[in-house]
């Protein structure tokens, strides 16, 4: 008879250290994961059947890079799964809190089991972990990121300001990302397919008229007009009505336009002034993400 003792471990709460991390002003995914991994005794790392695992219901990523999964599956075939996934016991089997890519790659590699650590995360924590793992480890598509922000704001009753602080992002980044969800579905799809950049999408989202949004989106794709050209096109003629009309005012920072562009591109706070550029990052993984966007590093 099969021994199922390992598959029904004693459920363990998060512990005071993790609760403090979740209550900190800025939540750092790497610290949460590191604390779980370092404070879990080896005997508490169990083998879980892949068939017993269910996706995190708050997982923001809908599309996974098949080539990256194949590369990970190849590595797992050769070396196995080095880092256990983190799961929560559910009514039937387990829900994945962190490590869905490892699960998918392990299935591709032909494995039947995967090492796992069981913890009692609540729904709020599961949502934050799912979002942070993707934001701070791998880039979500712009639309996936925007939907994740909206879900956090709606579920946790947060303001855009408080969410920005919680995630270590700029308020303008959160606002601009949420603005993408007001665009027609076909334009959202073009953003996901990288036919339209975030900079273009940000300008389009500020227009009231859907027909004009779609007309200009086609212009961006077919004629390759720049973000600055699109912005000029939509601010000068009176035919384009904006959700927030531009008020004529003194330019506070001569680099404001470039600063805004960098905030959008890097997904974090950027400040330009006094002959220097300041770029905020949450942790080493977030820094590596930013460097990868900037095409810096080996």
C-alpha cells in the first residue's frame, strides 16, 4: 500500500518573521521566499505529485514563454528541481503559491513529483506573492500587469498611492498601467503582441473617442510613428478630446518628458536633475530586471 504520510504534512502558519515582512511598507518577494527557504527544516520539504497541484487563482500571468519553459525543462531533466515550490493545502490537493514555471517545466520534463514547502498563506498574501514573483522575477505583459494591479486595488481596497508604495513603483506608473484597461480589446491585444509600445498605449489611453484610438493605433503599426509624434498629433488638434485635458503650465523640470518615458520603460521611479539620473529598485532581482530592459549585463 502506498504511504501517503508525506502528502499530508502538518499545516504550518507563516510565523512572525514572515508576517512582519508582509506588513512592511514595501514588500520584497525575494525576502519572503528566502525566509521560507532558510527557515524550513529539510524534513518539512515534501514530495508532491504534480497531478495534485492547482494554479494559484491569483496568478497574473496568462501566457508563458514556451522556449524558456523548454530550456528550464531540459535543465530539470539533467539536474532535477533545485529549489522547492511553495504551496498551500486546499480541499483537494494543493494550490501553487510560488513556482508555477517550475511546475510546468517539470511536467514537460516527464517528472511525476516535485519538492514543495507547505504554508498557510491567506488569499491576500497569495495574491501579493503571485504578483510579486512575476513583477520582480520576470516581466509580465503590460496588460497582465495592469489586470494584476486592478485586482489588488479592488480586492484589498487600496488606493493607487498605497499600491505604488507597497510594490515600490511610481504612482504615475500604476496610473498609466491601469489606463491601458480602458482601451478597446483589440488594442490591448496589440499591446500584448508588442505591435504597440507602452509609450504609444499611454498616449492612446488618454483619448476619449474609441474610434480615434483605433484609427491612431493602426497609424502607429502601419506608419511607425514615434511616441512623441503621436503625443504631438493628439495634443495640438482640437478634434482629439482627452480624458484629462492638458493645461498650459510652466515646465517644472526640463527633463520631465524623458523622466516620464524612463518611468514607463523601466516600471519604477526615475528622477532626473542636477546632472544625474536616479533609478529606484526594490531588490537585486528587480535591479537585474531593469538592467535586462536596458540591455546591460552579461
